[in-house]
C-alpha cells in the first residue's frame, strides 16, 4: 500500500475512488463511447477478431493501421469499469486517430467480477498480451514494439501486465515483451478499495488486492511508464499517481507524468482519441519513444 501525505478514513477512500462520478455522469460517457464505437465499427471494422481463450469475453478486436511503417508500434488498449463493467468497445474510439498515425490498435475484453476474481482478470489481460505477441508474425506486428494502456481500474491491470515476468509465464516469450505502458487515471493502490461501497460489487479478497496491487509490484527493469491524470479528478487519484511515480523513480524506471488541466475522469480518456489534442500527441510520442 502507498504512503499518503496524510492518513485517510474509509469514507475518504470511498469518495476518492468514486471521484465525483454520478450515475448521470456514467450514463453520459457510456453513451459517448458507445456512439463512437458504433461509428468505428461502421467505417473501420476490425481487421480480425481474435480468441485468446474459450470464454466469450476472451476476445481481442485488432485494427491494423493501413499506413503503418516497418517497425510500427502497437497499442493494446484495456478498458476500465471497476473490474465489473463495460467491454472492449469502450476503447474503439481510439482507433481512427492512432491507426491514421501508423499505430496498430488491439482492444481486448476480459472476464468480469464478481463472477470472476481478480486473479482471473489479471490472467486474462496477461494472456491477451501474450497471445498478441505469439501471433505477431501473422498479424504483421513488430516484436518489442507493443505498449499497453489502461484507464481507471484498468490502469491497475496495465501496470500489472507491465511488471509481468514473461519468460516465467511462457518460456517462449521474451523478457522485454512490452516496449512501454500508459496509465490513464489509474488505480495504482487497490488495497483500500476493499473499504469502499464498491467492494460488494467485485467481491475480491484482501489477499488478491495485496497480490495485484501495483504499489507492491514495482521492479527495476520494468517498461517505461507514462502516467496521466485529469486535473479535475479526486485528490486520491493524484496522490496515487505521485506516490506510484515515486516508487518507479526509486526503481529507476523511465517515467513521465501528465496532470491534464481541466479534464475529468472520462474526458481525459476521450482526449486521447482526438488527433489534435496535446494528450493524443503525448501518447503518440510515447509509443514512438
């Protein structure tokens, strides 16, 4: 667990994770991402749908960039939703801006809580990335040019994927499978989540929170990290980004942080799909780092 500038009560952690997100806010942004997903599927359908497991949610929509140069990067975009909501369609909005810039995009789904525990969710995300790496030749991807992005609770998933010992997971995989990763409004300390009103909706154990807490998994040699948080988000998320960034710096992991002025939890994500936005350009530069 991270050390915070001051002690927090369970109620304060609850409010910090809730992040002033009301049901109306969720409905607005769900509609926003669904509409853009539908537009993408109508105008630029996936190059292919890949199955990395037997479950219907163990799927990846892969969008090849028609203008990709040799050695082009691949962005693997993991959707958020507090581990129990949404699907890969939530990240389709990223596709037009990034494929037009020569970046391949892969959007995986994973099994959801509470039917599945955090161990299974983490394993799905790892397996999705490992599957893409194993299929790199068939898909036209460049090994060593894969980057993973996660928003909100998927910031935790992306960070865990970034710390994976890939040869231990599968002896055929290289140590440096990922080039970099991006966390957007990420949950980098998940142990306090057990104290919140959301705990009954996921049902994770305290042991699982500790095992997969990004703050407990930082290691030297892990891929470089770009951490982005919206300026209008809760103090808790800002403290998480700062505290987690400090752990990365102590481990000598290359790092960049961005506090996006004026952006909320969802608008900061939406900006990444706008080719004229500075946030999009920041991520594009990071992928080409």
